[in-house]
C-alpha cells in the first residue's frame, strides 16, 4: 500500500503540471487579432513562484526545468535562457522560504518583485551580449509591472483555487518529513 504522504506529494506534483499546462494553453490562445500594446504577465512564473513559496518540496527543480523548457519551445524563445532564469529565481525563493517560515504578504510580493525584475534584466542583458534583438526598456518595465500586479492573483489561485497553503507554525509538514 502506498503511504498517504507520498501519494499526496505526487498528487500535488501532478496538479502543478496540470496547472502549468492550463496556463500555457491560455497564454497560447489567440485572444485578439490586433497586437496589444500592454504585455501580458508571465503567469507561468508567477504561479510557479507562488507555489514554491508556499510548499517548496512539492515543486522539485526538475519539474520547473521541464515546464519552463517546454514554455521556451512553445513561445519560440531562446531554448534554456528563461529556463535557467526561472530555475535561479525559484531556487532563490525556495531558500527564502526555508529561512523565514512566516513572511507577511507584502514582503513576499517585494521579494517576488525583486527576483522577477532581476531575472528579466539579466536574461535581456545576456540577449544583448549575444546580439539578439530585445524589446525596448519601456516594454520590459511594463512586463515587470504587469507580472508583479498579477502575482497576488497567482497567490489567490494557489491558496484558494488549488489548496496550496503555507504550513502553519508548529504544523508538521508531511512533505518536509518524507523528503
């Protein structure tokens, strides 16, 4: 018989993959025939960051790598660049959760904002170094702001839509115990 904690861990990993698949599907849908001046949020990273910040053991690095590499291929980005940035960003957020269990929501948004802005700027700096065309500074700034504004919605989706919440102080985290 399978241990309930192990099956719960695999359930949440499968739920993460399904959620990321739905986010990718929605982002690939043609919503308008006229190009929009306002860039859309990076919903995939926002949902991943919110999930990692709540339950870091449920989203291993290999899942993050697979999801973001698939996103690189589907969105025709340079393969591996945004994947590497996402891995570095999620690992930074994972380290923040282990050092501070109880973080206020505003501080979490500030940490996410700094992490995401750094990721976007570094990936675009690498593109500039290699001579690949990049969007303008205003577009990048709008992309960062829109993604930061979307992050509370990603938190709400994880918490209320999917049931992924932070462990309460003193609560035994079964994912921590078996990993």
